[in-house]
C-alpha cells in the first residue's frame, strides 16, 4: 500500500500542552480522509523557530499556514476537501 501524499504538516515542540490535542485532531482527521501528514519540531530548525516559535502548534495545509495554537477540526476538514494547492511561492 502506498502512503498518501503529505498535505498537512504539524509544527510542534516538546513539552507543548497544546500540541497533544492538535496532534490527536490532525491524526484523526487525516486518517479518516486518507490524507498524509507529518510532524516537525519547531526547535530543530532555526528558520522554523524564528517564524513559528510563539504560535506552536502550527498547522500547515499544502505548505501554507492554516491554524496556530489550536486545530479547528471543521476548518481542517474543509481545507482538505479542496484539491491540493501548490505551496506558496510556486507558480
């Protein structure tokens, strides 16, 4: 079985109390919709830390910032119902 292409990225950090429910929501919604997702550590990359350190957890859909602090399940489902969009800055 081929893994679904990643459309959702969850930016997290160790010890983040908001990251736990965000992870659960993203995992559940993506599993139900057959959408691939990944989790990345905000503190593992200097650019990521500079951009999103104060907004963790951050949810990206198709490479674009979608939510921060909390994952709105309805909004996430709606975004994933649309066809994948190229990442920002892509022609």
